[in-house]
C-alpha cells in the first residue's frame, strides 16, 4: 500500500496528490510541494501534524 496525501485535505485549493511508499517519503514530498507550489517558506511542526493527520493508505 502507498501513503497518499491530497493537498486539498491539508487545506490548500489544489488538486495535488502525493504518493509514496513510506510516511517519511510522503512528508518530504509534501514539504517540497508546499514550498514550490504554494510559496510556503517554512513547514512548521503544526503543519507536519496536519499533514500526518490526512495521510491515507491506498
């Protein structure tokens, strides 16, 4: 099963979907996406907590 993060589930108006084999890889990809696509300068611990809460397994 893959770990899946939907950008919209985190609160962004974005159809982005991140898929990875591990939670750590998914978080790294989500962090990079937030920085490059949404102009997020720093991913705070609160953001990481929110991202983790929406990770699904598919």
